[in-house]
């Protein structure tokens, strides 16, 4: 298979590119490097079947040669990233998704959309299964991301219904692991970086809000399964182990051995109170379920951040 991964230099995209290359696929990574980094895929250049092209998915894209599948991951994903790039985020979800779908249509390829649990907004139903329509504030600051992804899902299914394109939608819940940007503002990357640097851990609100945390290798197995199936979805991909943000802060302090204090900051506007996936559909249709317990995944992630921050310090000193 020759697979296009848009957003392939980002956190999830770089792991997906690697998983596909390791099983013998050819991979074309398209990225505009707005939130991703070339270092995330530097180790993949040794694979002759790996191509990387700078491309903005919101502008028309073309890829020479045959394409068997398109995985569309290109979009800012961390709240501080999409809040500082609101128009680019809307464009990535709308025009970017249309361009990725067109690429799939021209090549008669399968198309998989990386959607998000944010389509459920601040959910009034708990836990969330795929039948739930969500509770999104359409004019709040987060709407640039949530509504862009809801449009992306709508246009993806319209391509299937009107043009017969083979599409699949996954709704990804909070995922963490190596290759996150240390200061991207997401909760796991922030807490680990703060703990390792001896800075206070910034807990927003009272810390009682919950998220479900999936380790990246589990998530990527789900993406690969979706690419290889003919399932349309939407399918939730996430770890149903639910954590409060306050407990997560304690876990990070415990694993890092840090004596950082915990500092409370105001809760961002429209911050969802609870979030946890029902994954029955993923289990039944893709044979997928997460395997890495949060404490294990967090230990691996802390180790990666420790090495990464050490390299950064060494580079700054030399
Ligand atoms: P990320 O920011 O690390 O990666 C996104 C990548 O897309 C980056 O490399 C960025 O440079 C690239 N990109 C952004 N806009 C682009 C454009 N217009 N053209 C080309 N490239 C562009 O984020 P991530 O966590 O790896 O997320 C990847 C995808 O998964 C996103 O679509 C995100 O919405 C979705 N997702 C992620 C999570 C999560 O917890 N990580 C949860 C839900 C959904
Ligand atoms: N959060 C926090 N401190 C931080 C970053 C995030 O307490 O430094 C909280 C945030 O308010 C939210 C949860 O952690 O309740 C997850 O935030 P993240 O930005 O990682 O993801 P999302 O809100 O998109 O689920």
C-alpha cells in the first residue's frame, strides 16, 4: 500500500508513519509544520519508502503516483494552538478535509478522518458513545476546532453518500506519549515538562474535570485497523480509564519524583467537565481495545521527555 498521511510530522502522525513503514507500506507525509516538527520524522528518513513534502492541506494538494489510502490528520490539536490559529484551524477542518477527500477520490483510495471527542463538546451524556450528537457551543472560542471537525465529519459522509468514496471516521479521545511538543499546552505535556523543570503544575479550575488518556501506541493500532477495514464509523478510539486532572497531576509528581507545587489557574471557557469513551463499537468492528495502562504509558512518556529536555539543555549550553 502507498498511504498519504497528512499532518504526518505531528505527534500522532509521526507514530502512524512509523507503524505503516515498519509493516512495509510506502508513506507520503504531507505537513506544513505549523505545529509539527521535522525532528518527529527525522528517524524515518532511513526508510526508502518514506517521502516527506511540505504542503498546506488548506490549499489544493497533489501527490504524484498511485495512492491507496489517505489518513487526514492535519489540524492544530492542542487548545492553545487552535486558539492562536483560529482561521487556520477552521481551514484545515473544512478546505483541508475537502482537499484530502479529493485526493482520495482521484485515486480511488480509502479515506480516514482523524476526528475528535471534541465533537461531543461538554457532553450532557456520560460516557459518550457514537450515537450521542454532542453539546457544542457553536460560537465559543473552542468552536473553531469543534465545529471544524463536525464539518469535516459531515463532508466526509457526504463524499461517501454522493460519490461513493470509501471513508472512515475515528473520534480520537485524549492521547499522550513521545513526540508531544513539551510546551504545547496540553495537560500531559505541560505537567511532565513542569514537573521535570521544577516549575509549579498548572491545574485549571479545581482539577475535578476528567479526561480518558490513551497511550499513543494503542491509538495508532486503532488508526491502522481503521485504514485496513471498510468500516465507515464514526468509531470512538480512546482509553475508557477516566482520570481527574488533579489525580493526573499527582501521578506525574509521583513518577517524576518532582517536588513541584500545584498551582490552580482559572478554568478555560467551555472546558468539558467529563469525558470518557464507550469503545464497544471499536471492539466489535475493529477488534480494538487499548492495552497500555495509564501508569505504564506515563512512565514511558516521562522517560522520553526527560531525554528530550536533557538534549535541549545540552544544545543550549554548547
Ligand atoms: P499535532 O499538532 O502534533 O499534529 C498535527 C499536524 O498537522 C502537525 O504536524 C501540523 O504541522 C500539521 N498541520 C496542521 N495544519 C496543517 C495544514 N493546513 N496542512 C498540513 N499540515 C498541517 O496534533 P496531534 O495530536 O498529532 O493530532 C493529529 C490529529 O489527530 C489532529 O487532526 C487532531 O485533531 C486529532 N486528534 C488528536 C488528539 C490527541 O489527543 N492527540 C485527540 C483528538 C483528535
Ligand atoms: N489542563 C490543566 N492544566 C494544563 C493544561 C490543561 O489543568 O496546564 C486541563 C484542561 O483545562 C482540561 C484538561 O486538562 O480540563 C485537558 O486539557 P487538554 O488541553 O490536554 O485537552 P482537552 O481540553 O482538549 O481535552
